[in-house]
């Protein structure tokens, strides 16, 4: 019985770790575009950038949209495409921190 419980816990831990790892970017540092390029792209889309930082291999952006709402989103540092999993408006449904 104890062995079964230990196996179930171990399996749950591996499954959770795999799910978390899938949300992160996996881009070699040599392939990253500069933060300034991402900032210009997003400002062109109407975002007001407050901060861009590296987080789990992605660029994490803190910004405001044209309505003044807070945004938190992750972007692939090579393609500058938004990474699924971030949920948009901070304080409303936030990002997955």
C-alpha cells in the first residue's frame, strides 16, 4: 500500500514538472532578439511598456494597453511571438507566476 502511494506521488510530480516545463521558452541565448526590438513591436500595437525582463527563458512584459489596463505576457525571445499560457490582464486574470 505504501509503495503504491509513493508511486502515485512520484508520477504526479513528474507529470506536474513536465507540464510546467512546456510553458517555458527553450531558445539558445545566441538566438535571442534584443528587448528593444520587442518593445518597438509592442508599442506599435499600442502597448505602453513598463518593464521587460527575462523569465524562464522567455521575455516577460509588464505593460498597459490603450485602455490603461495592466498587461503581463510572455514572448518567445527568438520569434517575439506571444507564448501561450499568459492570461492577459494583470489583476483581472493575470499571468501564470
